[in-house]
């Protein structure tokens, strides 16, 4: 199955707006929705980040967010 660049960008942009970036948990959730593996999706996002300025503007916050309280 081909991974839709548009759907991925929309989902990650929404995470960016809501949380200031996306995490590995967000990638895992999106991979389930797209019916692909988390590893394949992360690899594709990494490639798009290098090639596409719109993806480069998204902030990857690591595998999970640690609450600061």
C-alpha cells in the first residue's frame, strides 16, 4: 500500500498545531490508520523531511512527551 503524503502531512500538521510537534506515539497511531508499519511510516517521513520544506518545518519531539509538572 502506498503512503499518502497529503494525509501524513495533514495529520502531522494537526499535531504540530495542537502539541507543538509530533511524537513517535503519533506516528504509531497514524500507521494504524494507514494500515502500514510504524517503521515504514517513520522512514518515509524522514525522507520527506530531507526533501520537502513543508515537512522540514514540522517538529519531531521524540518517541514520547514527558510532562513537566
